[in-house]
């Protein structure tokens, strides 16, 4: 089974018990760019249709900023920044540590 299909199957299995909160650990890891977009669009449809909350960890910051409504950034075991995507994206330490800017 192709890896992208495996990810969708894992999502379906997680949804089988009709959860209130869905926890996803790096859902787009190992996926090609189009597969990432497709999977996260599916997750967004699930959120809007089923009303399930989603908490996910992700290192692909493009995915995070495109999908998340609220972001908490951790660095070395502490909260570095927290808030809506625009505020987190503009945070100087987030830019330095995660986005490679201002070094």
C-alpha cells in the first residue's frame, strides 16, 4: 500500500471510535508535497464536518501555518511562543530558531 494511503487508513482507524479530540503525531512526515496538502485538506474537512478538535505535532512549518488556528512552539523543553499563526510567525525567536531568519 502506498505510504499516503497508509496515512489515510491510519486516520480512518483513529476516527472509527468517533473521537472528540484527534491527536496526530507528524501526520505529513514522509509524504510528498501534494500528499501533504491532500491529507491536511482531508483533516480540515473532518474538523468542519464532525466538529472534532485536532492537536498535532508537525515540523513542516508550511503545514502548521496553513492549517493551525492556534500554535504553541516549544524549544528546548519550554514554550517559546503561543497564539494565532500570524503572531507566532512574527515572533522574533520563532523566526530565529525555526524559520532560519535573523541569524
